[in-house]
C-alpha cells in the first residue's frame, strides 16, 4: 500500500492546539507551527475505519476492553521491542504525563527529591514542582555535538539530595539520544544500589533511526522490573494524542497497588472509548503504515541535514538517534535566550520550542518537529534562511 505523507491537510479551524491557538499563546496568527509533538499526517486507514464504525454505532457509554486489547499491545511490544509483558502489569491511563504524576504522588511525599536529566521534556519539571517535590537535575554533557550522561554526577546527586525517584527519558526528548544498553545498565545499577524507583518514559520508542536500537529499561535486568514503571503509548507513534490513551507497565505488585490507589483517589476510572479502539487497531494493523512513515521521516531528516549544511552553517544539527523532534544548536548566532526567541518568532515567523523550557542547559537551542509534509518543512527552513541572511548583513 502507498501512503501520501506529502499531502498537506488543512488543520486550522479544527481546534488544533498546534495551529489554532497561536494568538492565545502570544504568537502571530499566521505563524508556521513546528513545535508541539504531534504530526501533520493522517492516522492509518485502519484506525479511521474503526473510529468511523464506533461513531456510526452512535452510543458512547462507559467502555472497557477484552483480551484482544492486551494481545494487541503485548504483541506489539514483543515484536517491536523484544519485550514480553504480563497482563497484570498493565495500567491504562489517559496519558504518560498523567501516569508520571500519579507515580510521583503515590511513591514519594512532599519535599522528596526527584531526579531528571535536563535538557528534558519540560512537563517533568512542572509535575515535580507542582506536586511540591524537589527537582534535581543530572544535567547531560554536551560535547562535540552529542549528549552523554555524567554518571559520577548522577550518583552524587542521588546521595547528596537523598533522591527517591528518577524519571528516565528514552529515547530522550529533546536531544534525540537513544540510550545504549551499557548506558542504561549503568543507570539501573546505580538506582538498584541506592534503592531508587525509576519511571521510564519510553513514549518515543517506535521512532528509532537506522544504526540504533531501543532497549526497554526494565527488560535489561530482572531486578529492574522491581523498581521500574514503564510508560508507553500509541499517541506519538500513530498521532493519537487527542484520544488520550497510554499503557503503563508495573511488574512490582506493591508499587502497582500504590499507583492504582492514587489514580482511584483522584477519581479517574475509565478511558476514552475512542482511544481504546484506536490503540488496538493501530497496534494490530498499523505496522506497515509506521514503516512507511519512518522512511519518510528519515527523508525529512536528510533534507533538514543537507539544508543546514548548504544554507545555514550557523546552525548545528544535534544528530538524532530517535524521535521526530530535532534539537538545533543556535548558539553560533550569539543571541541571548529572549533575543533568539524573538528572532525565531518575529523574523522567521516560526513557532518552535524554545530550548530554555527544557531547562537552563537548553538555552541557545530550539526544538523542531519534522513530522510534516516536506513542503512545510522546506517552507520553514526557507523562512529561517531568509531571516538569517538578513542577520548576516
């Protein structure tokens, strides 16, 4: 089957957060958005078909799923990630951020220290601080255009701040690292040594570029199963974020009970029926679509890489190993954070993610979403090129 990822699908006027709320967020109305992590592509046809059948039925009562749902999810994890999950491990949640918040509330108390690795997905810090926990960062090392982990600092921070929980991001958003088996084992062994719980956000696990391999953290060591909450979702993979469904796996029965109790305590009980239908359909019959999409995204990445090399030497591409979110180093422009953001928005008329929202170490960077038709990506890069040419004069 052929897929038309070049098709430009109008999204304005659809209540799209990406396209319809620029002015409310302080941006020009006509700005070109490549910021939030959703894709400008239609979902697989099988997903649309199943959702149309649900709509045609016309009744949207409380929903639950049978064994076919778990079979779809578990088969996907086994096939794509060589990971055998058990049905009792599964907690269905409306989103990974929600699940992380529930884990924090269930497994730590106010004032406890929680460790993250900035620059990292900005809701991590918001969840920690909004729940009155202490944020501790094992800041990633940026050297020669690549990020790595400071393992000595990682352990020192755990000891110094009596860290109770670590939020791992793998693949890492926004820097694009797919942590190696060796790196993950180093982290895991330190966490075991100090009895640190790990929440592993693996939502981008299905977007891995050639030459790299995603390792499910809790699958690397039987002992890691006892300390880990693994967060997955079809939302990034199949562009289903608005349907709000994620699959959280907790092998430790005691930890699982505590998280379930916290979810019940805040009053959440049933997932969106459309999300459940879409998830099962995507994981059952969406693989061919995903493979075609990944090929297209690799083409977009190559296009971006060549454009930067030939026209934008001031920008450094931090080569991604995974995800469709690309981290760009603008530090050579010599603009401070506010000036850089003003330049991107007002001169280039682009809406990207400012690096500073991912932590102080993100200053001077911007995150761009390349999951769009190539024509849109080209338009964005041309706007950036024109604005930087003017800056050179």
